[in-house]
């Protein structure tokens, strides 16, 4: 069932993508460093992608993967850990909602340390797309389920930003991948301010342990930290605060203020399996797309 939810139009034919195949690779990602662009059609619970336009395609979106993507490595070295991979599965579809307040800040949440994938990592609210669910419908559901935010229908607009190919574990050096997702980032632009939205947030403690809002300057600094951990000096030389104000859940269900070091947002994905607090690579990609949208 999972394999049939993502189809690629290759040489004019629709083909499903297996768990071990790189979506970006099938779309021609070996040419250059990306991001690349995919023409998309989503209907009846299926996402169809192609590197060139095709009948029914309604979007052309940037698509990216990290340079250390396990499935890219498997493409180059087909024998690597092949016996340990779940070859009978397909690629799952997920949606992440970049919630923008009227004063141009975006919401990030820290995943609890008990989750099976990406524990302790900062991401936008998001999760698996259910059968027959629309992209925006999924994003709004995840906002509601993870953060308790119900957005009035006439109080927001939305834009599809891009696609990210994600694996967990994220590096082969951590072990063979057990999860393979294609994440659709949707920008949800609220007419409410950060203060108004903050007052209504009630996070799900089973999934979220903290949350914070990023303005464009801090988002640009976080997005500029590459996978290798290098940074763009011009962005980091701005008068940025040494720490950010976040909200953390307490054991008794209440909340407290958390001073989050700015350096936490700059951490790269480590070469060995560690649950260090950081911003996911897909989130950094989404932040770059958000900043480009603001610039337009």
C-alpha cells in the first residue's frame, strides 16, 4: 500500500518507488548538488512526481536530500547492508506545516526524547499523511494534534514550499535505514500574531517537549549552517542573541521558559548515532525556502 502512494513518471510510465530507491536519484539528482525540481500531481491519496512537465501536473517544487542520504549511498553501492533493509516497503508520505504568524515568525517544536525517529530534534509540526487525506488537511491536523492549534478557515492562507527526502537513521554510519519518507513542506500563513497563537498552544507531551518561534534573522543563521557544520560568516556576524527564548514542558504538565543556546541551532547531523539536540536538515531546507518566499 505504501509503495503505491508515491509514483514517479519515468520515460512516460508511472512507476512506484521501493524502499531502497532514492527518489531524488530517480529524478536525476546525480546532476549537480540540488535542489532539483519536480513537477507534481496529488490526487486521491497519491503523489506523482516527474522531472519534466506532464498532463495534470499542478506544481513545480524544489526537492532536496542531504549529501549523506543513505539511499543515495545505496544507489552508488547497491550491496551495502542490503540484507538488513526492508525491501518489501515503499516510501511514506509526510506533511510538515511551517506556521507563520502575522508578524513573520515561524513555529518549531522539539520532538520528545522517547520517539523512535529523530528524538530531541527541532522540526515543524508534522507527520504521516493518512489515506485519502489532502496535503493541507494533513498539515492542519498535525498542527491541531501536536500543538492544539485549530485555525479558523478564513484566517490563513497556504503555499507549498518544497519536498525533502528523509531517512532514519539519517546516515549509513548509524546503521541501515528503517524509515524512508518524502516530506511535503506547506507554509501556513496565519492572520494571528505570534502572541495570539502562543496563548492558544497546548502541545501533546507524547510528541513535543518544547516549542519556539524563529524570526527571519535567526532562521537565516540556522539555515546557513550546512550539513558539515560550516556557517556563512556574513549571517552569523549580525547582532544575534546568544540564546533564544523557548517554552519547555515540565513533568507536571506545566511550562517554563527555556534559554536555548543559538549554537544548538547550528549543530550538524553527527557521524555517529547521537540524540543531540539540533535542527533537522530538512527543517533547515524548509527555512531557506520560507526566507525565499518572504523575499518575494
